[in-house]
C-alpha cells in the first residue's frame, strides 16, 4: 500500500500528456491543479462536450473528463481521504473505463475514518424529460441505478443496472470502455475532440463492424459504459445515494441539469449525519 500513486496518460479530448498524482490525505475528496486544492463538494459541473467538467466558483481550478475516476470512487465506496492532482486540463483516458482508476485508488493506504459520506436520498417518485433523455426517481432502501440506452442495434444490449455491489462494479462496469458510433466520428473530430484516442481503450460501433482493438468486445459494454459515466456524474453530487434512479439516454450535461433540479425541488435531499 502507498501514500501516493502516480500515473501518466494521454487526455481523451485535448490529446495532451498529463500526469496524475493521487495522494491519501485525510478529509474530503479533493482535486488540485497548479497548487490550488479544492474539495469536490465545492466544485460545480459546467457545460462540457462529451465529458464532465468541474470548476470552482472563483475560476481558480478547472478540470475535465473526471467521470471515470469519480465512477471508480463510487464503485469502491470511497467517501474521502483522496486528493487527485493533475498537471493538465483533463484527466487521462487510461484504459477507457474505470478499471485502472480502481487499481490506483485500491493501492492507496486510505484511512477508513477519513471523509464523511455526502449522502442524498430520494424523497418521492419523480420523473422528468429533458432533451431526448428521461430520468425517473423513487424512494428505496439502498441504491439501484439503471440505464436504458434506447438504441435499436440488435448487436448491443440496451440496459444495465447496478445495486451497489463492489464486486459487480469491478467485474462488469469498471472494464467497460468508452465508445462512439462510426457516424459520430467525423463530428467529434470537427469539434477538435478525441485527440488522445488509444485504439485499445475505445470501441467504435460501425454499421457493419464493431472495432475493439483491446479486450474482446461484450454486447453490454457500451451500455455498461453509459452506466459507468452516470455513476461518476452522480458522485459529483453525493458519494452515497439512497433510492432508485432510472435514466433513459443519459448524457453528462443533462444528468447534471436533472440532478440540480431534483435537489432544488426537494426530490433529492441531503441526509445529515448518515
């Protein structure tokens, strides 16, 4: 076990080489960059294209593509004691999923008492449609998250779910790589995104072929990656959730909009002392 672990990698969208230093440090989960260290709870999700971007109110710290690392923290049930320092604008893609992040966090000598869980509970049934997405919430004991991608490709599983089991997360969700449909590739390139793509870390779903240069492709891998991303986005708002959440066609920006609205309307409330 270590007090500090480091990893180098290429950022997915900016394509720059970045180094991440992860430190076991008492207190809440924090991000730091260029000497500025800010707790995750004080960072806000801002508009990002195909990624979650966090920024503090004063504009001192901004970091992109945090969803895979935060998903790993959710899957491992780590509530605090971690500072993630990045020397660039974006976290690296690494293996395209969250498995490498899980390995890094698991290598830390974490204090079990460090960090108080930020807990949100669903108080009542509620659903909302935004853009092409629909989200439904219901009270429940424990956590149940489900994603329905609503695509009609028979080669791809449509739905995936997670009930909080760490072993299920590690085996099924964490290894699921980021993906894109071939029809989207030109548009993504035109926006200047996906400059740091390692073919082993991504899946491209074409009309006739599915390109996966690394591990063998699984039919549920794209929807499991959707679930992976959703869990990372949920972690921005709370490290523990109580309730059932179902998302149809979730996306980073719309997820944060819906969660903010749910908190304002009292659908999601903070549980003090949980």
